[in-house]
C-alpha cells in the first residue's frame, strides 16, 4: 500500500493532507524520514507522523467527559462538533462506545477496541450507568416506586431503575438514577412518562468507572487493568442474562 493511502486508512487525515505531510518531511517509516510520494509500506512497517506513532492494531480506550452540544458520533452531516473533535492528536481510528444525546453531558468511552465497544453496548451485558438528573419538581414517593419497578414506554417496559434523591425541594430537585439499558433518551423519557421535565442530565459513571475530577471536555486513557476488568464484568453478566424473545424487538 502506498504511504499516503496507509496514513489516510489509519484515520489520521485525508490522503491529500497525507501527501502534504510526506513532502514536508514530517513522516517517518521505521524511523527514517520518507519524502517520496508513492513509497510502499506493509502492515509490518511503523509509521510516525510528527512523532506520533501510527499503530492501527494497538487497542486503546479513553474516558471522556462530553460537554453539552457535542454529538456522540464519528462525524456529523450537519457539521456539528463531535466527540472525535477532541481526539485529533491521538494516533488511532477511534469511535464512541455507545451514545449520549446532544443535550446530555458526562462520561462516554471512546475506543478503537471493537470487542470492548460491543460488550459495553450489548443489552445482555447489563452494565450499570448512573446519571445525575435535575428535574423541574420534587420527585414523589409513588413515582420513585414506579421508576424502581419499570416504566412503560412506547418501546416497551424498562428494567427497574435504582433511585437516590439528593435534593428535594421546590428549587433544586436532583436525582441519581442508575439503569443498565441503553435506549434512546431513556432517562428523559422515563421522567417525562411521569410528567417530570428533565432540566439537565449528566452521566457520572459507567460500571466502576467514574468521572471523578475529570474536567468537561477532557479525557484520560484507561489502563490495561481497567479495560480487562470492564470486559470481565460485561462477559460475566452477559453469560447470566438471556434476552427473552418478546423483549428483543424493543432493543
């Protein structure tokens, strides 16, 4: 494969931009600068660009604190900002594992590990996700019970949620809600079904992974132990959970 095509294939930039980088002497192959267009490389060669090493086969994962107004996808046909716009300096072809809607902030995993992404997003993994919701009025006790039993939505009954009321007054009504499903806008729809409006929503944890002090718009790499632990948890839960046929159509 030609060098400029290999660089584009790795997701670093377009082929035309790769050609510019090559002629500017910013590309090395196996430690040697290559400035000739059309130079042929194989998958065994190590390509570095501005000292960033291109290793397509290296599996990585990052915790990202998604800001409001950012799309949880690799690209957007309306040219809105996406989560990958924050990872332009990373030498990997990344994609989000799951989604947060544009009006929800907080924790999302960005990776190039297909196995990890599939485990995180597969319904049978039952991976807990905790959100901090601000709602427009005090959450009533009978509604807490309904949320903890499951809410009937247009795409079926939700699994039971775990609810923790943090503040309960007429001004600030903050609720922690933990679910393991990943339906579109699920938390908002659950509250809306009980006639509550969600004023703000932030995901603060996925499984044992938490935002902690990670700033909005910032990210950190998951270490090998964290990745393996996350996979192990998902696999263990997946083995215990078989999705009934009547629920599959709602996933």
